[in-house]
């Protein structure tokens, strides 16, 4: 990208960001209106669904060309050092651009209630074949209190994060399942097995739970 294109992109970026910031502030003030008037009646609430704009942008570019010449002067009495003389010429270019567009309001999460991941883990693990076994129960609900059924939940061990927190590397844990759909109660139940030596060494194990774009991290370590 040329320097002229970079200048145009920068100026347009500042203009568009300024418009979007002003639009956001205006919508915030509209949402901040009191829901009731002084007589207890419902106030009219306003929303900005979209904003059309039409901009005419004039970009001006100035090019300066400098030339240098060396001149020396000598006489019978003194020798002068060469003096640099600079001459410059300038030329201006203008680009006129017309930009039309629309800012459109979008509903958070596409209008669907936000998913919420909750979990419970057993506090007293059982030892089986050099592994401590924990029972993990994950529950999926949404922001309006509904149980979310038949929805996939993934469980993954984050080895990189775990090793950064520990002085010694651990053997990978074992999961009875890495993904499963929620049942009629919106739950998924699985077993997590942690290596006995690493667990007794107070190593920390980080697991990532996710359903779609909703994620949650949990850690398991010996108290």
C-alpha cells in the first residue's frame, strides 16, 4: 500500500470510529432515560435501529522536492567552507471521495438468551490403578433460567496452561468422554482421572469446558 493510500485509510478510519462512538453514546443516553415519569406512567423508550450516512472526503497530498548544491568561495585572504544551498518545490494533489453506508444495530447473541455453564466436582476422589478419579457434572442453562437440553458440551485438558503452573510436568489425565450432549436435565456427567504422583505433588490440572462460543475454565489440584 502506498503512503497516499495509507493516509486515506487512516483518515476514513478516524471518521468512521468517531461516528460509531457518537452513535453509541447517543444510544446509551436513550437507554438511560427513566422508565417512569413523575406520575408513575411508563415513559416512551427509544432505540436507534440504524444510521445512514453519506460522507464527502477531500484528501490533500503535498509532495516536496528538494535539491542541494554546493558552492565554495575562495579569495586571497581566507578560505571558506562550502555552503549548502537548498531549493524546494511543492505540488499539491487532491482526491475527492464520496462514501455512503449504514450503521445497523445488532441484538446481543442474536436475540437468543445467553448460555451459562455451571459445574460440580466431587471433593473426595477415589484411587483406581494409580489414578485419582473425580466425578464432574456440568449443567447448561441460559440467562432466563431455562434448562438447555440435547446440546453438545466439550471437555478438553489444557496441557499448555497446566504445565506453566507446575514445576514438573504431569502425565496427561484421562477423561471418560471428551464431548457429550446434555440430557433432559441439561446435564453431562463424566469421570476425570488424574495421575496419582502428579496429584500428590500438588500439580494443577486445567480443563476447558465449552458449548458453542461459551467457555469456562476449571482447575483441579490437591488442597
